[in-house]
């Protein structure tokens, strides 16, 4: 999948959870959603993007993705 699509998806998920007043809970919601819904290849790609650049990710997406363990 193209990284641009993954970035958009991560930011859209973050926009949904951003309504949560507790930003730690919001980040956990984004993290859990990505872990449950994305296949390991998608998770590896978005983690690699965050580690190499990450500039197009929202701040909430960056926090959430940084807490996702690298899939084996």
C-alpha cells in the first residue's frame, strides 16, 4: 500500500479520537485501532515512515504510532 494512503488513514483515525479530552486515552485509542485493524505490513510501513520522517502525520498519530510494537 502506498505510504500516502497509510498517512491519510492514520490521520483520519487520529481526527476521530482527537475529540477525546484525555490525549493519552486518545493516543491509546488510535494505537489499539491500528493494531486491531491494520495488517503487519501496513504497521511496519507506518512505523518506518515515522522513524524516517513522519512530517505528514498529525501529532496524535505520531504519539500513537510510536507506541505500536514492530510486528514480527
